[in-house]
């Protein structure tokens, strides 16, 4: 019997909230019993920025999780949840280990991204900042419909559209998160991987200069 790292039934059972844009929040989406192994196998990302999955090293349990969230069952569940055909859409995964003062500004994702999924790996989150807020507008971080603490195993998925505003209060320090996107084509994957590598490089360079 294959061990599953994710609770796909919990995702299927959680209703989608529709306002102001479609989203779903699933606590303990990553199974708690396997979380210690995944934590141990999490990529050692000690700089701010998003790193493409192929550019980081990880252990077996984390690799298993990455395979499952990009697998056909997950794709089918997300497609049904949001009413979108994702059968021919590629996936892209980036990994974060920490945030800095420049992170968290209100934004929407690139139009090349169809669905965004965030999965968090931070134990119980007690910090005031770093809690992702889903917003009604692009200029008020307090005008929120939901706030998602980046706690252990929590999943947030939302449909990317022009009003899918989100951001968080400043947090400088460790904040582990995996971002999974279904995107329009493979050209998007290649361009985004290059962009994330460049962004992460300069964030790391600025950090070293400040030390």
C-alpha cells in the first residue's frame, strides 16, 4: 500500500468560498503523522525569495509530497473544485524558506498562472506578521475576507483572477512555504523559473551586503 502524504479527501470535502474570488483553506492537508519526516527532508533554503523546485535539494519524504501534489488525483480535485479543465496544463513549484521586509506587499499573481496553491510548514504560527490575507481591494491590507496563518500542513488554494488580491504584514525570518501553480503552458514554467532564480539571487546578494 502506497503511503499518502496528503489528505485529498479533506480538500474534496471543503467548500469553496466565492467572494471576492474563489478560494479554499484546508488545515492539516499534509498528514500530521508524516510531517516530521517532511520537515527533516525540507530543502535547506536559508535566503529570502522563491526557489524553483529543480534548483533545491530535498529528502525522500519531501520529494514524495511534491510528486503527490503534482499528480493526477490532486489535479483532478483542484479542477473539480474550481470548475476548470487542468488536464493539459503544466505545473510549477517554488519553495520558500524565509521572508524579508520586502515580502508581503499586496499583489495579484501573474496572469499566466491559473490556480495558485500554497502549503505551509511552520509549526504553530504565533508571529503577528506573515499571515496571508485575502483582500477585497488592492490598497488596504486590513480590508480582508480571510487570514491564513502559515501553520503546519495548511493549504490555501485560489483561482487567479484580476481581483485576487493578497498580501501579509511584514515578517522577517523563517517562513516555510511551497507554492504550486497550474500555468498556461511550458513557456511560462521556463520564464518563471528564470525570474525566480534571478530574484532570489539578488535578494541573497543584498542580504550578504547588509551583514
